[in-house]
């Protein structure tokens, strides 16, 4: 089991195939905000490149050793190098295991370098470790002939099952149903319904409507309109 000191001395800048952190862990971000720095952190890679905020962080713990008036919050290369050289001398004097391999990628704005250095500084100053969880996709197991096997093959089979149309016994594809029906006036809606319900298509035979002999004719009388000679008040009085 690794101790806090051993974790702190390990270089955290990602290289090679190691995944690069793209955001500060929640614990580190809350810690930086609690220090009430003179400049708010909006872009970690840009804001920590010149070392000014790093010096201000250490000044909260070593107020006698860090004088902020000797540091400049500039963007020139000479300013960055001067700030980090002062910090490097401070690191060696106070036996902080932070070397050039830690802060030179920060000066060059390498992706993940500033975040890795801040996590290391947080671990050194607070004596706390930061759990970092990085999820990687497992490699696919390739069988004979380059075909996937195991879990990868199951995933591929599931994708194929979802993408490929199901095949049912006795059901012909829709294009074949259309090809076998030579009539140009076929019932397309019936073909569609048959394809959905997995039933063979059967053309319906039109039925003739015959007149029934026992049908009773209906006699509809004309509506006779009557003129209203009384007003509404008289009709109400008559009803009462």
C-alpha cells in the first residue's frame, strides 16, 4: 500500500498512452477556491502557466519564505522562467519533491500538466490523497480469422440483432411480395399490414351489394314550418 509521501513524489504528468485529466478533481477545486487567490481560476492550463498563482498558493503556507512582490503575473517567456526559477529554489530549500519535469510542461501549456501539478501540490500541502478514477474500454478479444469472440462478440451480435431485420418462417420479404404480385393496382396497405403481422398476403375478392327484397321503404315527410304569432312573454304565461 502506497503512503501519502510516496504518492506525492511520483510524477503526475501524463505521457505516452496514460490518459490525461481534463478537469480538476472536486476536492482540489474546492481547496483552490478556499485559498482566496488574487485571480480567479477560469482556465487551469493558462492561469497556472506563469507560476504566479502557484507562488501565491505556497505563500498561504509559507508566508515567511514567499514574497509575492518578487513575482510577476505576466505572459512573456522571461516572466514565466523567472517565476518558476524562484519557485524551484524554494522547492529545493523546503524539500518539496517538485522538479523541472513537473513544471516545465506547465510552462509549455501541455494538456493535463497543470492539473497534475496542482494535484501533487494539494497532496503535499494538505497531506491528503486524491482518488482519480479513469475508465478505459477493455481490449477486444480477437479469435481465429480476426473475428471477435467473448464479450466483444456478444456486443457485436447484439448490434447485429438490432440492426438486421428479423427472419420468420413462411414470410417473404416485402420486395418479393411486390415482385410476385403482377397487378399494378394491388393493395399496398394490405401488403404493409401483412408484413407487420407476419402473415401471407391475400387479395380480397370484392363483394357485390345486392338489393334485399324484404326491405321496407322509408317514408320521410316534409317539415312544415309554423309562424310564431306570440311573443316570448305570452308563451311563458301560457305554459304557467
